[in-house]
């Protein structure tokens, strides 16, 4: 953690530098308090600091250090580097999910055929979430925003498979007392879709409305694949032994609660204002 703390101090000084006033000649003028903090060769220092952050992000095994470096890089990065961050985060969370799935295999090998098929259902749903967001604003949004919205399907993975893994590893899982149903989700989807149409179609030209129609279709497909995933979980539940089934059903209920919150809270539940790289 010492490395990241030193970098934080340097970056703070450099941000102060970037906000300093310009003189009439175009040279940078530093306030006295800022000048004391900023080392010489400031632009070179800035680049070295950014390189150091990339090193921490790519090589550190300390999760807190990596998270902090990621947040700082987002603030400093150009668009191309932000795209690199988004792609890297996407590959990292795919690797984490695959690693968790292999652990499930070691815990319940007799049920892995069912779980493998369910993983395919979740992946199709996850891909549909991607299609929803790329059709938003006629596909003009950036990679980090897409990654941020995709976090919603990762949160659903955590509620379902990740919690099942924790149970298999001997941890207690806190499940909601209330029961959440497919009917509740369908109603929330209907309201969500209606609100999206009202928000996005008003004030658009005919050409832009064509793009919004694609966005509508993408949400409907996501909805369809969500229902297919939940229907398959019912099938899996019936094939599991009693003790495992109880926890599995609890994970399903938690997953539905999470999805319901996402739909009712709209973009806020997707955490799209978290710099787009907060897949923790």
C-alpha cells in the first residue's frame, strides 16, 4: 500500500498543476501553495506517475492497490486508455467467473451438467444486456459506460452462482425474508420498458426513433432471456438434493430481488456513474 500512497500524493499535486492559471504569454503560472507541491519537469512526472499506476494495475497482487490504481487511471486516462481499462476489466471478470465455476465443479461434480447449461443461459442473458446498452443513444456511447451497465448481470451472477459457491465453502448466506416472484419481475419490466420508450422517443427525429426501436427490441430480448434463465433454475432446483435445493432456491429469490431493484431504480441500480470500471 505504500506505493499507491506515494502515487496519490504526486497525482494530487499534478492535478493542482493542471488547474493553475495561464499567464498572458501562455506559460503556466503556479500559486505559491501549488508550486511547493509540484516537482520540476511536471509533465514528465505526470507521465511517469501514470506509468507507475499502470504497473500497479497490471502487476500488483493487492486488490485494494489495484482498485485504487484503476480509479486514478480513469481520472488521468485519455479515451484510448479508458478503452483499454474497459477491455481489461471485462477479461478479468470473465476469468473470475470461470474460476468460480471450476470451484463449483469440485464441490458438486454430480450436478455440473445442470450448472453448465445454466451458465450458458446466464451468458446469453449477459450478452443481451450488452445489446441493450449498445443500442442506447443509437450505439454512440463509450466502452466504459457499456462495461458499467453490464455490471448488472455480474451482480446477478453474484446473487446466484457466487453465493452458491460460498455456501459450498461453508459460509452462511443472508437471504431476504420476502419472496420475489416472476410475476413481480414481469410487471417491473413492463413499467421499465414503458418508461424507456417515453424517455427516449420524445423529441427525437424519425431517423433517431428507428434506433430507439432497436433499443426497445433489445430490452424485450433481455426480458425473454431473463425469463428463460429463471425457468431453467426451477428445473435445476427440482433435480437437487434437499439441503442444496434450499440454498439454491434462496439464491434464486435473492437474484430476483436484485433484478427487481435494478429495474425499479433504473440506471442508478446499474451503477453506471462509478467510472464504469467498478466490477469488484
